[in-house]
C-alpha cells in the first residue's frame, strides 16, 4: 500500500488551523494528527497545507487559444499551457468555462467551445493533464443557436455546470446602454459606428431569443442533472427568476441587494477573486469584500487570473488594523469545500479522512501566498 506522510505543517482544517501531519494512502487522506511525525515524512517546514482549490468559472483557457486578437494558437499546446498554469496556482479541480455564443458579431473572441472541449477531453484521455477538468458552458441566452450548440456539447462531453448569461445592453451587468458601449469600446477599440450596429443587433436578438432560449436551457439542465448558475443578477426580480428556474449558484451578482437575496434563499453567491485582490470590481459593480463582510459570500472564482483564487482567500483572512474580514479556515472554504459542495463533488475540498488527497503546500512571502507543491489524489502534479 502506497503511503506518504506530510508533516510539520499548519493544517487548514474546515474550522481551525492546527500544527500537525497528514497521512495519505492510495490517494486518500487516511489520518490527520498532531505532534511528532514518523521518520521519512515529507517535512513541510511550517508551511500551510490546504485542500486543492476547486475552480468553477475560469474562461482563462480562451486566452491561451487566442493569445492576441486574430491570432489562434495550436489547441493542444494552448490547453497544456493553461492546465500547467491552473495546477501551479493550486487548482486541482477546474471547470473550464467554455463560451457558447454563436454570433460572429460578438465583441471579443467566439471561444471555439467545441474544439476546446474536444481537445481537453483528448488530453485527459492521454494522461496529459495535471488538474481534473470538467465542463462549464457559459450560454448567452439571447444568441440565436445557443440551445443547439449547447445541446451538442452536452452530448459530446461531461457537462457539469451551465451558466445563463445575458450581455444585452440594458440588462444585468449593463443596466444602461451607455455602460455597455463604454465597456466594450474601451475593451475592443471599435468605433462608435460599429458599436451602433452591435447594439441594434443585440437588442433585436434579446427580444427574439432570450426568453425561449433560457427556458429550454433550464429544461435541458434539469433533464441531465446539470447544475445551473445565473449570471450578473442585479435585482430582486432576477433572484426570483433564478429561484423559479432551480438555480444553485449566483455568479457575480452586481448589487448587494441581489447577493443578499440569493444567499437568503439558498443560492450560493460566487464572486471573482480578482475583485478581492484589486479591492473592487473592474466593471464598477459591487466589491466582493463588501459581500464577505455582509456574510453573503459563499464561493470565490479566479475568473480571468488563476493565481487570484489563492490570493483572494488569503487576502480575506489578512488582518488589517487587527481585524480580518474572515477567519482563514472560512476563507479557504470559499475556494475548496464550498464550490465542491455546490456542484455535488463531495469527495474533495476538505482536509478530512476518507477524502481525496488533493493538497497544496503554501508558503507566505510577505502578504503573498506562494504555491510550493501540489498533489492530486496523492500524486504530485506541480
């Protein structure tokens, strides 16, 4: 029987931090103890040992496939580079958020969801991936053809999570047309005349497609037992719609009102870790730290910076003027146990006997948590 003992570590357990050791046998946590470890143990020299991070929403893979505008990289090379960065950030379970947005007029990258899903699946079959990859479809409900494309991806791969998005001017994240115009013109550099065409097309598509597409995607998710997430909820009405549709996760609510409403009805509130690290939203929405202080933050996501997931958790636990927003065990749960439980992965996310030995050794360099080593099911992957 294969056995490894990790000793002399600050173990971040679900409700406390203790100095001790972890025994791993056959890829599972077999024992957790305090005191002196046996000879031959792996000495972690006082570093933190935490569960492997669980990432539910990262669209970072698309930036590897399209590293520059109109530059497309080799898909396998892109996936392997992305996977290496994910693992090196301490993420052992990742939901690759693939954009299902079949519209050639969309601002930014289409995403090539089918190619990425196929490439990730093939790389996993060949044993080339360090983290465990699962599929998350980001479905733009106002796009013509989104249901057909999403259904094809469901049939081709193991889709575990679907988020329902609507980036129409005047909706959710962009409650005013001016906000939409300003954000995307700054991001893409397109002209005002080009933006006029895009806005008109988006408004027309929303009228024709948003409601029926959302209804059908909800039906498909429930038929296949796929977890559903709402996206950019801003109002009480959005929360009510999410509750009616059986939504489990509220991704990036833009207001305290929406976040509190979701949390109170049992919908898990997910916010971006870059928001925590930067001290606020890059899009001008509510700060994740405010939701943590209000007690309505359940999950963090790295969104567009994989390293931010660990940084965000430790930032919430950092003491400022003798006070931290959250105790460290609670902050770590935002990136481990809570996201795992939200999508039904009950075999990981905590340092507890019987669970998968997905582990991360973390050293503190000033205020920055640095990943030293990462293990998935007891095997070192970074």
